[in-house]
């Protein structure tokens, strides 16, 4: 079994929120101010949703004020990564990121890497889903796999991440598990879940791979149909088997987190870690985890930095094994 266990984005928009610093604004202490969170892909995807949920939680819990969330898409998130690294010493800037950025640094040959950033916190993990529009001919994962195996190039799969990201790795590992050669997979990358959704609904791809939280509304409304989930166990409220239940030996989990520019002060680093810890511990955040079907994957500071190092090595290994790097 191949496992990538991660124990795992309107035009540019800004949201100004009013919300205590890590010590707690409700007690009258000075609140964190001026924080900007960059989303390195388009609105509507998983990074965008996660960043805006973090900002909303800061508002509701009065942990910070004037938090701005803005989008800077491009090259699978590496345009945003480059901007972050160039903001050396800026303790008022953070970037929403995750497994997708890890892979993009390889496949886009980015001059910047996550090793150049300051790790703040890993926040959530979630499974990927294999999903089709409601009018698709495919009603089961078995039907899809049969056609995919018969003619891989004629069954395009879309994902909201560049090659090397979770929406790419999930179908590539699935293809390998069912005997499809990686070079035969017709993978079409989109810059975030919002662009992928339009492609799915427009019939431009046969199926999509995405984080489950990105499409909960469309799934509940019946616009999309989930054929399988990539995690170990079924997801509550989603009528779909796991890949393993379908006889496909794949288990895969995506994750997301927050990093800051290099060279920030110890005080700024501590303030960011502290405020994210307060966010994590709040009832509002715990409710958001349930609402979005996110798993709690909280990890901070140096431990998160070590985790990123391990994920870099694992993604590189998988891409090389699939002859994609």
C-alpha cells in the first residue's frame, strides 16, 4: 500500500475583520493587529476556505483585529511562496499553505522552498474525493475505473493543484494501484478548487479529485456525486465507499497549515504561534472542523518544521517512484 499520511482559494479579495492577542483580548490585553494572510491560489478552493475560516474565528473570538485575507495565485502556489520569502522579516504576513505547495516546489522548479519560510502551525487534514457532476454516466467507482483502465487518455481527470499537489497525487496513486501507467493519465491542473468546480460542472473533465470540504455545498445540493473517498474510513454524511473498500489499495490524506516569512523576530514568531494556538483551542474553531469535515491536525513551530521536512522527502520519493520527478 502506498500511503501519504498527513497526521493533512472573485478577484483578489480582502476581508477586514475585527477580533485578543495570544494572551486574550477579552481580558483587555492588546490585540494582534495588522495581520495579513496570503492565499496562494484563486478564491473558492481549500486554501481560501481555510484561511477565511481562520480569520473569521479570530474575529469571533476577539483574538485579532484588521486581519486581511488576500489571494495571490500562480504556478501552483509558488508565486505566493516567492512573495512570502521576499518579505523577509515581515512579522505581519502569513501564508496559507499545505501539501500542494510541497509538490509544486518540485514540479514548478521553484527557486523558493518551504525550507525558506518560518513554520507556524499545521491546522487541518482531510481526505480527497473522487467526484463527478450529477449528470455523469458514472454512478460507481467501479464503472469509472473500468473506462479509465480501458482508455486512460480519453478519461481526463481534473484537480485543483499543480502536479505534485494532493489533487494530482491522489488520482496518480489510484491509477498506479489499478494498473494505469502514470504517463498515460490525462491530468488537467486548475488553480484551486473554484476553477476545478467550473470545469467539472461544464463537462470539461470526466472526474475530479479534490478535498472534500471544498465541495460540501455542491454535494449536499446534488450538483456533484462522490464516487469514493481516499481516507481509511467512510466520511459521515457522504454516501461513498473508501478506495480500499472498492479494492483499490490507496489511502491518502491532505493537510494544510500556516507559514510566515523568513527572518521574523522571535517575538513575532511566538505571537503567531500563540494566536494560532488560541484559534485552535476555541469552540468556534472546533465547530468549524466539524462543519467542514476537517480533521484536527494541530502542530506548531519546530515540530511543524520537521513535519514539512518529512513531507518534502516523501513527496519527492513518490514523484520519483511515479517517474514524475
